[in-house]
C-alpha cells in the first residue's frame, strides 16, 4: 500500500517508528512531506485528512481523552464537547481541558488515551447522564471491569466520580435508556429495568407494577413485521391490565417535562 494511503487509513497520524514497523523505508518516510503530509515535529507525520483534534493532541504532546476520545472507541456520547479534553502530564498549553492522571497504556496507533483512562476521566469530569452513558458503553463494548474503575476511583478519593459510578446500570442497551433512567431518578420516579412479563415479553421499564414505559429507537418500526409485533404487545399489555406509554429518544432529550408529566398522570390513575 502507498505510504500516504497507509497514513490516512491509520487515522491520519503516525510516528516514524510505526511506519518503519509497517514495512516502509526511511526513504519512503522522508518523501511523505513531498506527498502532502505535514510534519508538526520531528518523527511525527500528519496526513491531509487528519482531524484537528488529533493534530492538537500531537501539538500539545498529549492524548485525547474523556469526551474527546469517545468517538474513537465508539462510546455513547450525545453531544461533542465544546473544548478538547487532553491527557498530559505537563502544564503547558491552553484552550483545552487538562486531565493529568494517566494510568493505562494508550491507543496503539493514535494519540488517544486508553479506554480505561477515558472512562475514569469522564466519570470525574462530565455530569450525569453523559458520564454514566459513556462508562456503561465502555463496560459493555470492551468488558471493562467495574471493580477496576471502583479501585482506581477509591484510590483517588474522587467522591463525585464514585457517586456517578453508583448510578451505572449495565442492563441499559442504549444511550437513551441511560438518559431515561437519569430522568426518572432525578424526578423521584421508581422504576424496574428490563422486566420480563409473561405473555408480553421484556419491557424497557415497569413502574409501580402496572405502567410499562418503552423507549423506541431510531430503527424501530422499520419493517411491517415489527409494527405487527408491537401492536400485539400493546394489545396483550392492555388485556392483562397494564398501561403503556411509548417514547422516542427526542421525547427524552428535548421534552422531558412532558414525559415526566405523563408518567405521573398515569401513575396517579391507580393511586
């Protein structure tokens, strides 16, 4: 493969040692700048397609972490951070949020902190439910041990991060379910998660033993068969004495007051 194309596919940034390990000669590497690559410092090459975030990490001799690293690991994050989050041990540079404690090996090829540090930084930096959603996805996707996070946070005596960790519910299967749990929790609404009801199946939330709350994802009802199954579930729920409320992610994110009001009204019908 052409060395510039390799650089682009490697995320747009590489060090000389990485290119040598990939089988390219020093002559190939020396010609990279003639091919359009940028060399911000000795031994580091950036492709024309390199993102500003990765370039900034290289510039500050740091690694992306917390919310800024989430896209590189596919972690749940609804909004991109307004400022870069960088992990670095030095005190130089400005214009970004600095995370100093780096305990684990970083990404093998990119200037990105290891997923363990990314989660630890997020728990101590981001407000819930952003922090809990990111941590939940990391545990689900990378089998990150929950005990490891607890041990590291206890060592830091990080009370806010430990409180966020207590709200983790690994049964949540999407970011919107994490956000819904947070919405119910802060409004004093008791709930059960992922409950299996005979004759109906598994439901997202069950409140007060009779109110089913379902959160429909973006791909929901993409097929007619899904619509038919949904109608059967709703009818079965009604026949068996359950009430049902269904919401889209937009309801949870952009109109939470309506969701809380409707749930409280439905709960009030049975005292």
